[in-house]
C-alpha cells in the first residue's frame, strides 16, 4: 500500500467535537471524530479538472485537506451608570468684631499738711489709652455644585469562530482498483492532536433595561461669588483703659515746691489726699477685626438640575455557550471536492 500525507483543518477543538454519522457525497466520506473516510477518483478529477490518465500519473502528489465552519455563542452582563449634575444657591452668615481705640486726659490734684501746719497743693496731668469693641453681622452668597447617579443593567450577545488544524494519514485504495487503475483514496485517521486557533469575536449591540431612580445629591464645598456684606456695628461697650502716663508736677512761682509724699519727713502722716479727675475721651478709628464664622452655607433655594451624562459601560464575566459546527468540506490540493 502506498502512504500519503494529508493535512486537515477543522474549526473546532478535538475534545469539543460532537460525534456525527459519516458525511458523504457521491464517493466522498469522512468521520469527523477520527478523520477516516474515502475519496473516490471521480471527485478528485472533477475538482482538479483532470482526466483519468492525469489522475493515474499524479496520484502520488495528491494532498487532501478539510475545513469545517464552527461558532460558539457568548453572552456578557453589562452595567452602566449615568450622572446628573446640579447646583444650589447658598448663603453663609458670619460675625465680625470691630475695635475702637481712644485716649483720655487725666488730672490729679495732690494736697497735704506739712509739719509746720501749712497746707500745700500740687497738680499734674496725664494720659491713658483704652479700647472698646462691638460686633456686626453679615452674609455672602455662593453656589454649591453636586451630582447624583443612577444605574442600569443589560447584556450583549456575541459569537467567536475558530479553526482546528491537523494532519491525516491515508493510502491508495489498491484493493478496489480495476485494471491497474486507482479508484480512490482511503483516509485512515488523524495524526497527532489537531491544534485549535480561535478566530475573531463578534458582538452585537448591548440591550439595556431602563435606568433606576437617581440617588441623593452629593454636594461639594461651596464656591462663593460675593464678599461678605456687613451691616453697621452694634453698640460699643465701655472703654477699657490702661494705666495713666503722668507728667511731672508743675509749680507756680508762689507755690511750695515740696511734694505731698506720704512718709516724707516734713509731711504730717495721713494728711496726703489725691483727687484724680478724668477728662474728655478722644476716640480713634474703628478697626475691623477677624471674621467669626457662625455656621456653614445654608441653601437659599432648590437644586437646579443640570445635564445628564451616561458613563462608561462596565463589563462582567463572559459566559460561553455550546460550540456548534457546520458541514465538513473536503479539498484536494486546495480545491474543494463536492460539498458534504
């Protein structure tokens, strides 16, 4: 028996092939599980356009192949989120402390009795500094931007094709020949394990359910568009003064230059009397102090919805369905035999 090498290409992994009965057309048969079968010489002649003499002469050079179209169903769960922007006007209140400085003229009259019985009196002036505070209220306007989300689910269907390539052993059908004529070729079996090569995946358009309800608005920090607008300061409290900076005592030419100092040798003990008289207060400018925040920004109206934007689609796991196969096509030297 003469041996021939036969290459086979089948679009399905060997382990996934489903046993079917032998497929035949005229004298072409093949078993999809083992690759065994028979090809008659007439089918070869028709495919190659050879007469009988040419076939008998070139039988040693013949190579057979097979192809089989297959596909595998796919499905995939999908999730998509849509986002809606929004804005709301807000108002923020605050308080501010104002400080006013002032100066006040002071006068001290000091009198006492000397040990010689004479009365003396001296006068000196001074200045003291003080300040007072008051509070005022104000507000400023702004906008707080937010967003909210909704979700929908769906799925898409698709398919993936592939090819399985291998080789077959065969021999000439000498026992069936007549008058030294080759009448056909016996396909004996696959040699080795066919190798599967996946093809392109084709997806259909996604099919989604309706979006669910939007969730609650989530807002960011407010963006203020105006400065604080303050009212007038309320009533100022009383001035708080510090110590008086006194000048030296001043004496007229006719006055006794002795100063009434308790404990002095020429002063009767316990006779010193000091009378301090505050003068006019001269107020200075009001200086605005730091702003004291009393709270957050409070909504001044309803949320104004903005545009709705669909987000990207999140893909879930791919579910693979059963593999289906089409008919086997036998070829000789790359030319198709009768479809089987």
